């Protein structure tokens, strides 16, 4: 059995049981040695797919807790920069685009302000740009979350319902072939749904650490948008178009 197949078996088993001791996983995979199993678990932990718990147990990684933009900015920054550059290449001069909150979206925003486009955003970091910008930037006001630097709430939702975009770039916390794309908070999920309905083309910005993990609120199923990531995932790629940076 090749590593990919073993990893899929482990993740599928954890989806069923939520939490398992390593001995239980070993019994489930009797043809796999304990040393190989531990290497596989270390690799899955490195990818952010699982978490080790005290007492020799493992569980699927949870993306339910919203992490501050400062913590996120230090994680997988090179992958996020690659994704941002690939996303920026999709935008043509003169277009009207929406850029979401999140660290990868912030990296994209920094690139797009140098292009002759119109940018609508609920990303509070847009207020930090100074000097001459090639882009027209419109920040949609609402309830400010200082942890994520994101704007949400009824004011944002009402404004977004009356706006239409050539392209929208959406940040998420988790992507799964069965559960779709997810985010920790309901206001964020509502905002993303409205934007995606009002966009001619939607792109989900997600580095590969967000694959096969879970968060609290489902935004939508894997359909009607393109995922831009640093790596291709076979199962997710079967359900939705993917672009690798």
C-alpha cells in the first residue's frame, strides 16, 4: 500500500471516529507496521490534517477556532504568496473584483492595488494603504473583528446584495470534498455566500493545509468556483476546478 492510500485510510477512519488511539489505528491496519504508521501520522500532522493528543491519541485537525491574522501571517507565507500571485494573474485591467479577508487575500490585495481595477473589500487591511494607488479601493463598512481584521454584519450584507463583480476571491478555513468550504463564523459564511452569488467568477484561496480539515460553518458545496492552491488534491479536484500556483 502506497503512502497516499494509507493516509486516506487514516483520515477516513478518523472522520468516522473523531478520535482514535494509535493502537486502535494499528489494529485497523494490521498489514502496516507501527513504525510506518507513526511516520504516516507525523506526515499528516505536518500537513495540518491531524492533531496529536496526550495519551497517544490522534484526531482530525479542527479549523473551528479563528486564528488571528498575525498568527496566520507567519504560517505557510511562501505558499500564500504563490497563491496570491497566481490569483492576481486572473484579473484583467478594468475589472471590478471583490477581495475577502484573510492572510492570502491580504497578499492578493497588496498586488491588485497596483493594477487599474476597482476593488471592493471587507478586509480591514485595505485601510493601511497610503499614497498613489493604481486601483480604486472601496472598503465596505460593518462590524469589525480585530482578530481577523474582517468586516461583517447586516450593513456589509445589505451593501453586497446590491453589488456585482467580475471576479471574487474568497478566503476560507477549511475545504473538504464532502463538507464543502467552511469558516468558523456564521456572519463570515453569509457574506461569502452573497459575494459568490453576485460574481461572474469566484475563486477560493486555500493553501493545502486547509484540505480535509473542518470548521464550524459551511459556506457552500464544492461547485461553481475555482480553488487556487499551492498543491492539487485528487479528491477535491474531482469535485471542483483547481489551479495550482
